[in-house]
C-alpha cells in the first residue's frame, strides 16, 4: 500500500489529522515534578515523551502521526540519537506513524545513505527532504525498499522562504515549479511540506494539484493552539477550509503543532500534569476540527 493510502486510512482510524511535533525544549519539560531528580538531558526527553505516549494510550486519544525533528536529538549527544530511535519504536509500537523531520537532500549516493538512515536505522515511516537538488536527490528516498513516505519542502513559512521560493519563474513563482516536479516524480509516496501561515497560498497550491487531478498529502507545520505560546499563527480550521476551497478531496493532510501541544501545560501552569495537558490539547484540537 502506498504511503498516501496508508495516511488516509490512519486519519480515518484515529479520527483526526493532527501531527504532534516532538521537538524537545528542555526548559519547558518539567519531568522532575513527576519523576523526581533526573540524571541527564537524554533521560528527561525520554520521560517526557514516554509519559505523553502513556497518557495517549490510556485515554485512547492519539494523533494521526508524530514528527520528531532529528536536530533536537542530535544536538544533545550520541545517546540523544539513541533516544530518538527508541521513541520512534515506542510510538510505532502504539500504532502511531512517525515522520522523521530531517530535511535531507544531497547527490544520489548520499541521499541513498540518508534514506537508509531514516527508514532502516531510525525506523521512520516517512522523512522530510529538500527537493532543490533535483530528481536524483529525491529519487533514492522514493525508491527505497521501505516504501516510506517522502515529504518534499514546497512552500515553507519561515521569513527567508521568499529569498528563493518567491522568485519569478515562467510567469509564476519558483515553488510552483517545484510543485510541477512533484507531480512528475510522485509514485504514491510523495507529499509536500506547506506552511499554515498563509491560507491563501495554501488554497492556491491545493487548487494547482486539484487542477492536475493529482492530489498529494500535505504536511502543514505552524498550527497554533489557543492560549499556548509558540506556533506560527496558523489556525487549524482556516487551514482545512483553505484546502477545501482549493478543491482538495482526499483526507490525507496532517496539521502539525509542536510547542502548542508539547507545552500545553503552560495554559494552566500545572507543571506535573504536562502529559495530560498535551493529550487534552490534542483532544480539544481534534474536536475543534470536527
């Protein structure tokens, strides 16, 4: 089964399109309130995300997918990378697909090695990639025997995105040139990263793929949670409405929130209840979307 089909089935199964970004910020992870003194940063990260997983399982409230950003684990230590591996295995063990946010992309042989690392070593179900080096850079991910998902950066929400993505190309903009290539390259496992902060662009991008009769799944970062610091300002309902307005039919797009879900305890100030606060926020966001 292709990744796009698996993703659509997963969203139907869990009843929401939420992606939980697992980007640890140590100063906002009060695991000591629950576990007492913690010996290391690695242990702190593992406690935090395993507590959230346990709460998700206990209440049967799970996100459609999770998305750990590899940089936040690699920066800690070699052991931090092992924690990332262990968390991926734990979440997959509870039936939650994992997108490894690594934004890889290089010449063919190197991309093949990156694909092996993402799918075979870390065990991710999907990985984010940069398409700017062309087909031979993205191909090894799409052709990997793991048959995993590949999310190519299409329209990002950072300020510097305009430096290249907005350049005029053939009467349009550069990111639409990337969109054309994604249609050419797609084998059923290719998706696109499209930021949540500009709904009008999201609508145009959706309409572009719909007009080509070739929808691909979007990974949409930047969704904010009311009352929680962080996020980039994208409202979940507005995002989904933009997709609908653009003619999107398939239910395989996922909406990512990292800080807003991870650190939802900030709304109440009850540090020891960080896991239940995160799951409460997942549940509330899912209900608001429905």
